[in-house]
């Protein structure tokens, strides 16, 4: 999808916030479904090759957003790179992981279910459900459910990224910035007229190509 | 490499038929393993410890001197050199996640005398992941390991063709690829290829219980729920996932190959089917 199409699809302004809310709602539902203490989404920053906390529900909510980890190491890194879900039940025995986790987030979960967020053929990040109740014995159906749920989270994350790209394209010196400025200056009925003009131009180009 | 060249590699004295089978050549392709009327687990791996079988763990590395893993014969990593080229080099990093150590521990528990080699294909970050995995797999096939445990997959279609070629090459080179299936609704590889053994999880606790699935693409189910596994710093950890069911099947394959080293991947898959918990007679 081109930046312009993405911009239109994203409804352009204010969409970033709506998509962030969608992602937040997704982790909250994930936490509720599994009766867990926390759920979180890591987004892959491909440029930096790092995982970034994008949404957190429960423990750590509010403090962790924006925190970064190398994308190739640890359990989340393994899940992202191999594309395979992983459920770990007594993380405290992984002293190396717990120490890093405690130093960086202050919250050391005992258990973690992690699943890659895949859209088409891209891995966008990792969804983790932390500390589900210890008394309930894990069933494979729960892992399958997490996989299904990850699909939904992946779509939310994809929308958020598209909205960001669209906003970047429309802002400041972005390629589509002049278009956004023109659209912003127009009154509502003028905007309709401008859109009709663009539609006519589109038809003309389609007819001549 | 052509099939004819492949066959010549196995030749002892007389030329083996490549593209057709003349009547006088029938004797020359006598299959070294004759299956009994009823393939039992006793026939398949009774008395075997996996001795003489070389198993490769393609993963995050394997921790050296872990009590549940024991001897690791060789550790290599796929890394980029100064020119950006991927190279397979000796590795002293150990395990960057714990997962590779866990898989090695599962194979060791089932096949105590199998030789283990670790190929670390993780740690280069996400970006280089696909190329690194392909390079590691190609190396493992060229090295001729009898069993390669691959608890990993890719969704990138740009790697599918090369991965498919490698999987088929391995199949004819008697390198058995045992790969984790995805329990998510996504298209991923190499587990979907018919030339590999794809593994999902069942919920039982016996490590030797495994099932044949008559409705693939997942062909076998191994133990994958609530496992106590070797992990970092000599420790253990309880975990669940198809990625741990995979080394269970890899370990059973090592046992079978320890007793019947001449089995081809095709024959081995057939023995697995006949000894699967849902395919054999009530003991």
C-alpha cells in the first residue's frame, strides 16, 4: 500500500491515538482471557533491530512503554526470530533473564506465554502474557488460543504502524505534506469540491493510461 | 548435484542404477534394512542408546557442560565476517536464550550416547535471521548429520524456494530434518514440506509417546506440554511448545538410527509411523 493510500485508509489525523487505544484494548483483553497479571506487546524496530514495549496492561502499565531490548536475544527475541510460540513457567530459575528483567522493568514475572505477531509474512513484534494463575494447569488449547489472539493483535499493530507511516508522510517535509496542508486549509464543503476534482483527475488519468 | 552423482557416492563396487532399473541390476539395489512382518518398538530401537548417531541442534546455541546435556562434540555459529559474508565459525558464546540447551537436553535424555553438535543461528538480531538459518541448515546438510533438530520456521516467502531445495537435498542425502510445526494460523516453513518430519505437541507425559497424524501437514505429535528442561547457567525450567516436542521426535529418530543406521529418511518416517502410539497393537 502506498503512503497516500495508507494515509487515506488511516483516516489521517487522530488515527494514531485510536490505533494505540485498539492495541491497548487488545493487551487488556489478552490479560483478561488468561486471568494474567500482565500482558504486553513488543514492537520490532527494524532499523535499530530492537524490540520496543508498545502496550502494557497490568503490572508495569505506564512505566514500560518505550523501553527497548535487543531483538535477537532472550525469550522474546527467540520467539520473534524463530516465529514459534513459547510458554515458560518458572522464569525465576532463569537467573540471567530475571536479573536483566528486574534491572530494566522492576517486574520479574514467574511465567510467560510469548507468541510472534505475524502479518502476511512479516514479524511485527511479540505478544506476551505474564503470570497467568498458577493453580490452573496449562492446556495446549490455551496456546492455540494465544496464537489466534496474536493474529488480532498483529492486525492492530499493523494498523498503528501504517498510521504512523502515513502521519510521517503527511507531516513537515514529508512527500505528501503539501496535500495535507491543502486539505487542512479547506472548509468542509470546499473539501468535498476538492475531492470531486481529484476524483475527476483520477478518472482522466485512468482513461488516458 | 544430480541424482546420478548422489548414487555414485554410495557405490561400493558395481555401478548402481540411476534413471532406470535393468533386470540384472535388481540384486545390486538390495535394501540394507529388511523390515520384519510387524515393526515393533523393540525392533525399531530396543537396546539402542543413539550411539554413533550425529545430531545437530540448529538453534540459539547450546550451553557447554550443562549437566543435563553432557558432552557437546562441536559448537559453531553462523556469523557475518568483516565483509558482511555469512561464515560458519567455531563458537564459544554458549546459548543466547536457553532454548537450544533445552532441545539438546531432550535429545540427550532420549538418546544418551548420541553425538551432539550445536549450530547457533540466533543472536545476529532479527534482520539477518532468515539468511543465517539457511546458511546454518546448508552447513548441517553438507556435514552429513543424520538428524537435524529445527525448532524454528520462517514466514518469508523469499526464502521458501531455497529452503525447499535444501530440504529435498537433505532428504536424498540421508539427513533427516525434524522441524516444529506452527500452532498458529500462518503459512510458514520448512515444516510444511513433505521431505521433513513435522512435529506438533500432545498433552501426555511419557517422552516416548508420539502419534502419527493421518491428516497432515503436521505429521507427528510429540511430548510438548509442561516439560522440565535444561536451561541457562546449568539450571532447569518448565516450558511448553512445539519447539520442545520436536527434539522428542529427533531423539527417537536418533535411537532408531543408532540401531538401523542404513535407514533412509523415507524408511525412517515409515518406521516412525509403524511405531507411533496410535498405530501399533496394544502392548
